[in-house]
């Protein structure tokens, strides 16, 4: 423990024994309708698989994706050059 000089002694308190307080269980609140529906849907793996099959991504597939990657590469070429000059390594050449 660190003691600071020039402080009144009333600030320093004697060591007090630590008393363990009884742990109280949290009060269980009633579930809302939404919470019940979510809990029910999570239990059903078919609903989860169905939801995953309906996910749509913004990226195209196949040749269209390659074209988009090329376009984005050209679009961010200046940033890549700035980064390589900042780092000093020609990574993106």
C-alpha cells in the first residue's frame, strides 16, 4: 500500500475485514412474446437452415464477380499506391 505524506491521518482507514454478502439470485422477469418466439425458433434447426438458404449476398457469382473485383482494383489503385509508398514496400504492384 502506498502512503502519501502530508495527508491527515483520518483519511487512512484501518483494515476492515471483508464480509461475504449472500448472493441473491436475480429476479426472473416474464419473457416477452418476442423473446418466446425467438427462443422457440432457435430450437428448431429446420427454421435455421431455411433462413440460411434464403440469405442473399451482394456479390455476384462467376465471371461477373471477377469483373467486379477488377473494377474495384482499378477504383482503389490510388489508395494501394499511397499505402505502398507509406510503408515503403511495393506490395501492390
